[in-house]
């Protein structure tokens, strides 16, 4: 039994702000005194620790390779918020296999009971590993920006999850919105596309405005500090979390172990 709510943050197109959103969600939940584990699951170009300026000793790849246990790799970011750092610049890790996913989730199963939420920052696209990480989660937040390619790619990810039989909630979140008037217009059209072509309901979580300071703070490795001080970011992210809590699974209700749920879903996906 566990009470942890596992939420994947993903996207069709890269560079749309998944990492920012995963960090923002984690920070707002941690502010609410929820215990959160942020898992940097971007295999190859992981960067949560870089944006936060945290030096890393062990990462998720070391856990998969058995060089350390998951407890040893998890680091504290701030009160109520821990990070399992991701892997960057290891070519071998880009050949991630199903057995690596299995090993990681088995290890995570052991520590997740300590947390109220696990937020998984995935890579982008509809590749095998991204889809596996999404399928393992209770819910998936699909991030997109106001660009035609980003919306098309967000739809492609939603369609893939749907076709693979994913039965968790799927949410849409629009990032880098420049005109307040255009709030939610694109999210509504993404929702209508899913309804019309897939007969699938997705929920709209909200929008995050474009803020030129954000990239600057990533460069200075001070993103966490900046986001905490940004009333605008915290306001919008707070609304997103409120919507997520309103529509998601009840915290505290019974859930099968992470591993057994994943095994069921993956075997469904592979038709075994
Ligand atoms: N709301 C925003 N306002 C301004 N800049 C933003 C915003 N969201 C993200 N960015 C910037 O856009 C870039 C990409 O953001 P981020 O790394 O979060 O995207 P990603 O989807 O995780 O990318 P990747 O696919 O490479 O993992 C970063 O430089 C980030 O600072
Ligand atoms: Mg990222």
C-alpha cells in the first residue's frame, strides 16, 4: 500500500518548460508541507540539479547500474523537497531498456512510501522511455507552448498514451504564455481535439506566463531561489496545483504498489 501520488511531467516537443513545471509543482507542494520527491528522469540531458546549482554525487543511472542504492542518491533540495538527480552526458544511458525501468521502479517502490508526491520530469517525445515513465505514473501533465508544433506534438503524446491504454488522468498545461487574453484558448482546443478524435477527456490545469528572468536564473543556477521570490510564478503555479488537487486522485486512498501497477500497465502495453 502507498499513498504517494506519482505525477509525470512530459511533452511532445522539447524545450517547452517541463523541467520548470516539474520544479514549480514540487516547490508549491513542498510549501504546502507535502513531502515531495522530484525524479529527474530525462535520460541523457538531465538538468534539474544544474538549474538549482546543486552538485551531484550519484544519479538515477548509478542506481540502475547498482553502483549505489536509491536512498544514497536522493538529495535534499529544501524542506519537504528531495531530488533524485538524473543522468547527463552518458551515452550508454540513452540505450535505456525495459529492465532498467523495472530496476528503477523496484528501487523507488521502497522509498516512495516516505513521500506524498513523486514528480517525474521526463524527456520529450513519444519514444519508448518517455512513454514508459508516463505509463508508470498515476497522472500525466502534458506541457506545451503557444506554437503550432508544440500543440501538435502535445496531441501526439496524448494520442500515444491513449492508444497504449493509459488509464490515468491526463492534464494540459500551457507554458510561456505571452498574452493574458489568449489564456486557455489553446488548451481548450487541445482538449476538444482529444474529445473529438480520441473520445478522451483531458483536464486543463492552467497557464504559466513567459518570464524572461527565468532563463537568466537557469544560467546563474539560481532558479529555485528566483521562483520562490516570484509572486507571479507562484501565483500561477499555485492555481495549477489547486486544479491538480481538485481533479486528481484522493491522497490517502489505497493504491497498489507502484511496481505492481507498472507491471500491469506495461504488460497490457506489450500485449502479454
Ligand atoms: N515560463 C517561462 N518563461 C520564460 N522562459 C521559460 C519559461 N519556461 C521555460 N523557460 C525557459 O525555456 C527553456 C526550456 O525550459 P525547460 O528546460 O524547463 O524545458 P524542458 O521542456 O524541460 O526542456 P527539455 O526538453 O530540454 O528537457 C529554459 O531556458 C527555461 O529557462
Ligand atoms: Mg527538461
